[in-house]
């Protein structure tokens, strides 16, 4: 099992690599830099699906400095909770003829993976939390894991978009019925009165009761949306990665089209993407069979 010394040593190497990356980026010629500042998130809102997210676009030297800060944002700091993950969408386009930055990025991501594997050697969740935060106080562990994505080829475009995330739980018919039994006693402001609410829940229970006892069910509840980077070479040759940290484009060329991260609004979501067929839409319950 990973000891306090091993955890600390693994993290210190990772953080040293991050700082070296930042210093080496400062030594290079920056062709373009953008940063998309998102509103602060409160701990109680971290798992909620927002209706709207307003983005502040920053360019130039200020954007570059914010991107660098984003790479090393792995501690609680001014945040009130270690569960709050601040997203740092942005783009740095930088000359790297000697390949120094690419080599450093590979080493940074390798050290992130090694640190993550060291932490996960501790099987028990409570023991893992205790060990990590004793070794590295105030660390936001998931922030330390986040990979820095980069591209050294010449894409047709690098654009930003929003990706919806879901919280997924599998459950049995028995557990789902227990949930409905409990909810029938709740009050709900969306209905006229308590009796109407109970009638809604009873209809849901009838629908659920008609299924076989071994039916596989899943609750797939939408949570926060997160920024995403889409890299396109051709219509068929394209990929997308997380935009939680700034994306780095090495040796940029003029023909590559650079996009921006726009404000998010749930009203603008493509209805064609809403392909879920919920058994009970109110609680996002799906029948997997």
C-alpha cells in the first residue's frame, strides 16, 4: 500500500513537472492565447445541471497567465470545498520546433497517471481520502489527475463546445419501487395538491410493477455540463477531449481555424440529441432491457 512518503514524493514530482512546464512555456513564442473564464461554482451547485453559463473571453498575455495558473490549480486555496473542480478552458498556440514542450507535456501526463495509480493502490475510499490529505493537505485530487491535452499535427480546426455529463446509478426493480414509495409522501410544488402528486406516483408504480423482477434499471441524471475541445482534421478524422484545462496547440499554422467557447444555454440544446427513452422521466429512470 502507498505510504505517506510515497504519496508525497509522487505528487512532488508531478507538481515539479507542472512548474517546469509553465516556466518553459514562458520561454517560447506564443502565437495565440485565449482563456474562457467561467462563473464560480458553489459546492451545493457542483452536481446540478445549470440552465445557463455565462463565459468571459480573455485574450493575449492575460489569457496566457490564466492558462498557466489553471495548470497548477490543484489545491483548495480560496475554495471552500475540495469537491469543487474549477474548469479552465482555454488555448495556447505555441512554437515548439525543438520539441521541448511536447516532451515536457508527455512527462507531465505520465506523472499524473503515476500519481493517480499510486493513490488508487489504496482500495478503501475513506482510507484513500485520509492518506492523500495527510500526505498532501488541501489537495483537490481529481484536479491533480486531469490530463493536459495537446496536438502537434496541423488540424483543420480547434473549436470549443459544451458536453453534458450524467450521474449514473444502476438499481433493481425492488429498490426503484422503494424510492417511489418514499417519494409518494413528499410534497411537490409542481402539482396542484398532495393528492394529485400521490396519483402521479401511483401511476409510476403501476408502470414499474409491470416489469419482470429481474429487469435491469438505471437512473441517468444530468449534472453539470463541461467544456470540451473538438479537434478536426477531416470530416471523418476528428476527436474531442476535455476542456477542463487549457489545450495546447504546438507549432500552429495559419490555416487552422480557432474557435471560441460560447455561453451555454439549455434552451439551445439540439433536440436530436435527446434520445433517452425514460421509463419514469421525473427521476430519469431507464429500462436497460
